[in-house]
C-alpha cells in the first residue's frame, strides 16, 4: 500500500511537471508571437501613419523597448521591409542594444524550460 501511495505521488509530480513545462512553453510562444506582431505593427504605423515628422510618432525608445522584451525579430523584419529607421545609426545602435537584451531573455527562457 505504501508503494502505491509513493508511486501515486510520483506520478502526480511527474504529471504536474509536464503541465508546468507545457504551459511555460506555450506562454513563451504566445508572448513571442504577440510582441513580434506588436513590434511589426508599431514600426509600420511609425512609417506610414504618423504623418511625417509632425505626426504622432512612436519614440525610438519605445520601438527599441518592444524589441528588447520579445519583438526584436518582428521589428527587424519591419525595418527591412519598410526601409524604416535603417539610415539612422543612433537608432540602429539602440536596436542592437535591444537585441542583446532580447537574446539574454531568450537564453534565460530556454535554460528555464530545460530545467
């Protein structure tokens, strides 16, 4: 009887670990899809809908920040597709710093998910 209870507890822990890993992986995927979509749309808005320099521009800080917290690939894709912010060295340096943060967060997430 004690072995059955021990096995039951072990099975419950294993099941909980699977659910936790399943949830964390899906949460990370949802977060990356969301932040990349937002980054892409923000770059597009800033390029096409801001009305030039007098319109409601999105700050370079905000563009770099959304990249840093997960949307870096989406922002880079928008930069390349729309030729937006590609000539400004100061922004490219900010976005490169955002890449370092993004890469560190992705690395930490991968380590977390494999342990």
